[in-house]
C-alpha cells in the first residue's frame, strides 16, 4: 500500500472494488497503475471508478500445498483468474465453492477477506 494505491485499499476495507479507467481510450484496467497500459495516457487522464463486483471464471488451479503463511492453513484453495464485468482480468481466489464445482464461465461476485487488521483483499464466490 502506498499513497497512489491507498484509495483501492481503503475501498476494499469497506467492501468495494475499485478499478482504474482511462479518460483517453475509455478502457478499464486492473491492477491499479498511474497510467493507461493500453494508450499510455498519463495519470491526469486515468481515474478511479467503482466496479460492479460481477465477474466470470476464466481459469483456475486448485492449490493443494503451499508452505507460505497464511496460505498453508487454507489448502486446498482455488487460485483463479476472473473476467470482470468491466473488462479487465484479475488474479484472485474463488471461495465458498468446492473445487469440483468450478466451471469456466461461471458467474461470480466479489467479496472481501481481511488479510491483516484494516486490510482486505477481493476474492470471488459463486452468484
């Protein structure tokens, strides 16, 4: 977390997902960057916007072993890439779903997990 990404993390702590959208080319992107990764417009043309939280599952991998804290306590878990309704793809985790029930294209919605006191990360669950 730094001054630039603070709005993203503050929103996540409140249960909201933010994206960046370029005022020059109109495309949204994620992860947050100060410039547009598509047309290279500068930070004066790229703004924060609230995402709907809707997504579809693009791909996933079930992790059965991870020795790094805190992941080892959560195995197995589904590391995933989702297509956000606004266009960008996002790396995340799918929760509240058995790995055998995951399907490409399944509709998902954002929810948030506390990663540390006052810091939340976006994860996704089936709609």
